[in-house]
C-alpha cells in the first residue's frame, strides 16, 4: 500500500489540479491578499501556493522539467537578492507586491521547497535542484539573521525560521548554520519550559499546523548525536498532541489566534488526525490543505491515518472521560482553563493578554484574533465575548477579522484592554476592563456573541431568579446560563449627573470620571444578520472624546451539559446564590473604580466558585 503522503498527494491532484489557474508561472488565486499592497486586489499571484503545488505536481509527474524551471524562476524573482538589503534572502508573498510586507513569507514560501528537496529529492530534476538550492542558500542568510536575536514569544514564526535553517544546514553540511540553529532550539526549549509559549500559540489549532511542521523538520534534521535535544522537541510535540486530544476534534476553549469568528464548532485539521481523534480521515475530507499535505503529511506520514481502516489499525478505541478538566500553562502565571462535557466545553484565560504590549497596535495585535473566553456546543457553534466600539464613523470589534487596521480605536494611543477570568469546572466569572480611555468614541460595549444563531434553532430568553437577571441560551443538547456582574458604566441617563459634576472642573482627575462607582450590569439582546448578541453597554454618548479612568463589564456563565425546560431552568436557578460586592481593602489606595470585586457562587449551599478580582492586577 502506498504511503499516507502519496495517497494524500494523489487525492489533492485528483480533486484540485484542474481547478488551478497558472499565470506567468505563478498560481493566480481568485481573492485578495492579506498584506497592505494586495488587500484591494481582486486576485493575487500567491508564491506560497505556487511552491506547494510545484512540489506536489513535480513529485507526481504533473509538472515537466521546462515548466518547472519557469515556475522556479518566477519564485526566485520573489526573493530579495540584493545582498546589501536588510531583507536579503526574504521573499515577497505575492507577485503583486513591490516590497516586503510580511517577512513570514520567507519560510511559508521556502518550506515546501526545502521539505521536498530534503525528503523527496529523487523526484526532482537536477536542473530544478540548482534553482531550489540557490533560493534556499539565500534564504539561509535571512533565517540565520532572524535567529541571531530570536523572537521567542512568537512560536510559529521563530520555530519555522529555526527549522528552515537547520533543514538547509542538514542538506548542505553547513556546520556554522547547523550549530546556530541548534543553539536556537536549545534556547527555545529552555524558554518554553521555564516561562511558556510567549503570547500563546500553543492554544491555536491553526498555527499548531505550522509549529508541528517546524518541530518535525527540526527533528528529522538533527544529528543522532543530539539525542537530548531531539527528545525535548519530541516531548513538546507529544504535549501538544495531548492538549488537542482533550477537545476531541472540537474548537479549543479558550482560543488564541483561531480566527473562528463565525463560530464553527468542529474544523477539520490534520492535528486532530495526528492526535488520533476519530472522524478526521484524510480520505473523507474534501478540502485537504495542499500546504498541510506537503508539510504535515509528508513529514509525519505513517503517524497519520488516511482512512477508517488506518484508524482502526493504529488507534484502538478508548473512552474519553466525561466531564474532564484541562489546565494549560501559556506564559509565566497565565493559564488556560477548560472544562468539557458530553455536549460541549467552556474555557477561559485567567489573564489576557498573556504578555504585555501584545493586545493592539496600528498594524498588528492579538486582540482581534483571540477568544480569552468562549464556549462550544458540539453539534452547534462557538460563542465568545467580544468588545464592540462605535467610533462615530466605523464599528470595530475584538475579536473580528481586520488584519489591516486591527486596533479597537482610530487613534494610535490605546487604553489598556484586559480580560480576567476565574473558572471552576463548568462555571466561569469574567471581568473585562478598559483602563485610561482617551479616545474618540460614541459607544463602547462588551457582548457575548452567538454567531449563526438562526442556523441551529437556538433560543435566547430572559428570566429573573432571586432578584437576579439571567439570560437562558437553549440548545438541543445543552443550556448556557448567563448573568451580568458588577461593572463600571457610563450610561446616557447618568451622563447629565456626571456632566454637572464636571461642569466646573478643570483638572484631569475630574475629567477621568475617576470616582464612578460600580453598579449592577444589565444585558440587552440584539438580533443581527450574522448572529445574536448579549450586550452590556459600558458607555454611550455623543460623538467626541471620552476620557475616563476605567470601564468594566462582568459576566457569570454556567454551562449545563444537557437541554433544560423553562421550569427546569427556573428550578435550577433557585438553587443558585450569588454574592457580588465591591469593596476596599485598606491595604492600598483605591478609588471607586479600582475597588476589589468579590463574587461567590453557591449551589444548594455548596460553593462552586469564589474569586476576588483586583483591577490593579488586571
């Protein structure tokens, strides 16, 4: 029987080869690019896709020698060949680009060429090898430069740079570059074991495809003598497989850099296949990624299962514990907590962003890409908290896809935006804060967004239990109960009173509304074209500059792992007692908006969650 990678390549060629559009020897794709220069293009010449399909097509004999030479020549033109350029060896991602916008194009374009050159060199024409080696030789200069002062917190990028350098060194016998790359991997292992995964790509199902490819390529490139380092890298792979195995093929809760804005509960991934999760056979998936085929399928090969027969042979059925809890270190004292039941999971990060300075910038940031609190109902969708900001002329959300202008505000000076969570099993308290707001805005809100609400006959209703407002989100297989906690709000009805207080003030302390006390949050329901929102409005007013010390919204969520009738929900909520208070501690100075917030939840007089939130620690 043919190898897994061979069957995967054949499947791709059969299903997709005739749909490829070649133009000027690069693949032309019918959509815009992700960089500034290509965002408005109707179609783009994608160098990464070109390298991937060149590799597949050449190995399977679909691309002949002369045609391949033209393709490789076109790819070489995407590379910076001026040795005096600071980008020497890097590559433009798209044919339409006139300069480098995304330096990750260096490894995304070159990795397919390197992996094919290293693993399947016998299928390449000698004339092709000459051009590939020339591209990789220049590339090695770029990768060595990136590893000289490595960005250790940016896992998928820096691991790929390291894997590229050690892979190139292994086929060129370049000891200097081999030692340089080995030193980097030793440093990265030490950093990750002591501190964690930087800004948290260990929680990303998508970027773990890139990370796994890099780690496996490094493993295959290291000398047998470097056994300790190989064991450390192999251990990282196994740890990550255990992490994803917990989710049994469903979306990660919580998630960093997942881009799952439309809330797909189950997204096909070779990582789940590699983890031995059933239902992820390559044979059954219509849209297998060509890049994953060249990287993951070729590198891991027989560790993957192609069809159900492979799965049964390699993965004897095992029962997954229900319910189960997983606590995962992200970075330093920042952790992800996830609870999973039979019908879904709920997860949170105790403090987000997990590294300072990473939330938002004019051209990048993690705020628009991450879900520090979310829950998934397995056979329905994923819901998540997101900020909603109306600047007066544009609507901005975090998270939501917006890679060209990803910040929440128009100005390049931003408030500190944080999420703090406390979770125990299926109960989670979330505290969302903005500190030192000084921005043009007419509304700021925090909302629990339920995407594709109408697709799954989800019912959302309000009820009152023990004088507390609850929102009931009813699915066919689960029930999610949501209640607002205390927060710091500036609603239109109290703005007149605030304005009176400020009318004669000329100090910044007064302008910051610093002494606004916490009040009980309230939830409004909004049905939109792409979903339903449970919204807490933190500020609303006229267009202008809002200057305030803190805004805050609090959420309590209970995930019930079964469907419930209205009467059952009411009876259950009558067993829940919530104590939520704002207080000072006498230890440090605290104005009203910086008081401690305590929340204690009991069920039938048994404590199920207790937490004290300190805004100074957010």
